[in-house]
C-alpha cells in the first residue's frame, strides 16, 4: 500500500500540542487505509465448488493471472462452504479446481466480481464404499452400483474366488478386508480387492462303538461295517497270578 503524500510516523511527547498539519496527516492516512480495505474487499473472489458429498478441505482452488502468477484460495472452515481469494488485482484470471477422485475443472473469471463463482466437479471414478461385514453378494452389488471393478477376491486360506461367478457356496461369506479403504477415490478401470471368510464344510461323522471284549478280527469287522478303518494296533501283555 502506497500513501500519497507519503505517511511519516512521528511520535510526540505527553503535553506536546498536535499541529493541524499532523492531524491532517493522520486523517488522510486513515482515509487511505479505509479506501484500501474497501478496494481489497471489492476485489475478493468467492468460489463455490459443487460436488455431492465432497470434502471441501481436499479441494484446491487456484487463480492464474494473465502474467502467469498463481494464487491459492483460502479453503472454507465449516459451516462455511466457499473458497475465498482476498485482494486480487483487478483483471482476468483462470480458475483451476482440483480434488482427489474428480476431473480438474477450469473456468475464466474477471475481477472484481460481485457474484459467487460456481464451479461444478465431475467424478473421475467411484469412491470405495464401506464393505466390512457385508456378505460377498452384497459387497459385489455395492461395488457394481458405484461402477467399481473388482480385480481379485480371496478367502482367508488364500483361495482365489472368481469375482464374476463366486459360486453359491461363497454367497454368505462376509468381507473381512478391503483394499483400498472406504472413501478412497477409485479411478475408472482400477480394480479393488476383497478378502472374505472361508467356506466351512461339514464332514459326516459316526459314533465309534465299544469294542471291548472283541477279538481283533471282530473289532475290525465291526468298524468296517460303519465305514471306518482300523488303525495301528498295539498289544499289551498282562501277567497272570
């Protein structure tokens, strides 16, 4: 800020009279400060970024002046929603708005501007939903709704499960891990990964009958009748009195 005429800071001692010229200098300087503040407010630029569920703290808004100098806007502090440039020099600017998961948007503005500049953003892909605890069928449906491709599905034993046709046995397996985490932007064509619970298979079982008092051939025949196989047999000698 330049004062005209130049402002000279001059102190006085207590009791010293204040001359008319000194008083006029003070009034003139205050008037120039007031005018400067008015001009600064007049050349402020407000930008409203429009995108559903976007985190405005992750949005960067830049104004590029005709001479190549760039300025960054001050991001909003909730509950405010507008990015603000303060004290831009009058002239033409190109606004550039960028945020993770969205296409870069540009628009031309002229400062001063009495209106808020609205800049819509278009998502460049989807955002990873929260899938932990969902059944695999539900998780795949949520990813399909978000237009996110699935690159790989594994169960906890390391078995690959085909994402396009996981089979009925995996329908109720729940998601234990997802990559990337929820809320992460996923670019078009980028695949995500899921880890699900393994399928538990129940095996048939039979009750082993009592074989006490049977001879070895009799015990073997009794087990075979139940579909069981006699394993290793050990013998023990007993002393008789």
